[in-house]
C-alpha cells in the first residue's frame, strides 16, 4: 500500500528535478555524495519500476531512481519469505513431505537472492532471537543497566573503528559484529524493569506509525532540494536554518503520505481478508 505511491512519487520528484535543474551534478551522480554515485535518469525505467515493486532490487534491477534506500527493502521481503520456510523445516509437528518441500523452497530462494543478501538473514534472525532468549531473572536492574552501558559503549567504539572500512574488514564482517552488539543492547532494554512513561509510549508509537513511509519517501525529496540549492555551505548557526527547514518539511511530507496510506494498511487488509474469506 505504501510502496507503489512511494515509487510514483519518486518518479515525480526525479522527473521534475531532472527537468528543472539539468544538468545537475546531484542527478548526474557527480556531486560527491556518497549516496548518489550514479546517473539517476539511467535508473528510471518501466522494468526497474516494476522490479522494485516485486522486491527484485539488487537482485535483478537497481533501486528505482534516486530512492536508493529501497535496496534494503528487498532484503526484508526475502527474509520474510525465508523465515516461515525455516520455521516449518524445524517444527516436528509438520509432516516430512511438507518440511522437505519448504526446505527446497528455502534452498531455491537462497540461490536466487545470492550469498550477499543471504548473509544478512543471520543478522535479521538476531531480532527473532530476542523474543526467545530467556529473561535474566538472576540479574538485578543495576547489573542489566551496566550491561546495557557496556553494550552501548562497544557499539560506539565499533562504529568509530569502521569509519575507514578498508582497515577493518580483513577477515571479519563488521556488520555482524555491530548486529550482535545492538542485539545485546536491545536485550538489556527489553528486560529492564523500569516502567516506560506514557509520554514516551505516545511519542514512540507516533514516530513508529510512519517510519516505513519516511524510509520509502524521504530521499527523492531531499535530492530535489539538494539539486535546487546546488551548493555546499560552511557550518554556521545561520547556515543550519535551511537544512533544518528542509528536514522538518521532509518529515512532515512523509507523515502526510503516511496518513493517506500507511495508517490505513490494517483497515484495507481486513477488508481484503473479509472479501477473500481469509
């Protein structure tokens, strides 16, 4: 429900930006941005559009247009396909023929998505592990707090060490290290007994309620503004006003889109379930 509008909006912003600001280094991929290093117009086509709609980006097609964050959406989709196959394979109550079929499906998906994407599935599974790990009943809150502080400190150190990835990825996958540290930190947060305030719950629910839309829609608008301003500024108090304004506008823009689409996902899903007798 959110992806199709996001792709259409990406096409709209990119088409407008290329038309209004051509030749723009931002859209040509020559601005020096670490995110956009390609000619955006070459990534706008019908087959790339429908490839992204089918979650085939980074497998058969690149992400659509300037919406480079879409690369990770394919990972999510195929992990959601792999996980039930794994669960059925490892659950004894299912018959052996069914378990064999799902094992074959899992193997087929694994070959299709490739080694690079499959390696991220282990990171994704750490989030599942948080649900099943036992509670640290013998640890007091102060001990859990210290463990959380240690985990957070190690995360900061690990991120600092990986600014220059060429020096740290000889024989070790730093993504795996970061994932383990973050999972451990989340584990300490989940099992700390301090009650969560109502204000925080409200705020967290509000921002979580449009995080998916923000993820899918923010970059094409930011790229458009980047091409529009078309210059870098030295850091200064006054110089921060423009980017902060653009940031606030982008968040408000994404929230408005979420009100139309993401916030209605459950309602539309229930209608479809009723219509198809699910």
